[in-house]
């Protein structure tokens, strides 16, 4: 079991907090709005109302005992900055921060966030790709220019092995796994034969993935 502190109990933060709790983790959810904290109080380990801009209010939270801090404050940059600083000063090993823009993400990274996530941007990418491509089933951008996608097997690749297709050399993508029926093969071997209805989980640069989409 790991321990998480989640700053911000809006839609994004509350979903993360309740999901982590459901997976068996200890979660402290914090929001400056009492109603937001109260709304998930029976779905997380602990939920409290606390204004992170009030230095005295954060002293007794016991943040040093947590493994990960998740800064899910999107509408108030000052509060997000302060939550990041507080988490860093408490010695929390890993800090994840939500940001709406690259500029906001850059600021949070400079003051101590280990990972920046952009939920709105990532969702927009996924929706756009899913709507415009019949081959892409799901799309996750890991960082600007680099993504993981679920790709329907191309007809040209059916009944051929990964080695025969020379996928990594020819297309500059890596097959991380193959979803076949209800089973997922992780790190498939080069002699694995691809069959109709396979879904490939691939990693690559966006330009490489776009080339595959156009085949």
C-alpha cells in the first residue's frame, strides 16, 4: 500500500483520490472548499478542508509521511505553486502536478514537481485522433512528440511475424504489446505472428505513428 496526498478535490482531483483509495492506497484529500472535501470524505481515507496559502494551516498535515503528492489544482496557479513548495519542503519523494498550459507546467517543474500532466490537452489529442483515424483505438501522449497508441492491425501485416515486418527499423516504432481477444501479450517475441483482429500497443514519435496511420 502506498500513501498519496491529493491537493484539490475538483472533478480531476476527486476522481484520482477516490480511484487510488479504491485500489487499496492511503489517500489524504485536501481542498480549500469544505463542500468539495466533504463530498468525497466517505470515499477516501481522509478528506479535509485546508487553505494551502495559509502557512499555519498546513503545518500539522503530516505530509512527510506520504510517498507521493498530486497537485490537482488547476484554476489557482498561486495555490498550485504553494502546494508544490509545501510538498517539496516536507520531503515527499515524488510530486505530480496538473497544469493547463506549458508555461504553467514549466513553473511547477522549476519549483519541484517531478512530473507534469496536462489532462485537458491529452484528452483533446485522444478525441481528435480517435475521431479522425479508423486505425487508432486509443492515444496517450507521453510527452510532446512521443506517444503510445492502440493500433488496429493493418491488413498488410496480417499473418506475418514482427521480425519479417522489421517494424522497428522500417517504421521507427516499438510494439510494447499485442491485445488478442481478451489477452495481452507484453513484449512479444520477434517470431510472434500477427493475426486478424490483433490490436497493437505501440510506442513512437508522433511523426512515425502518423506515417503508419497513412499506410
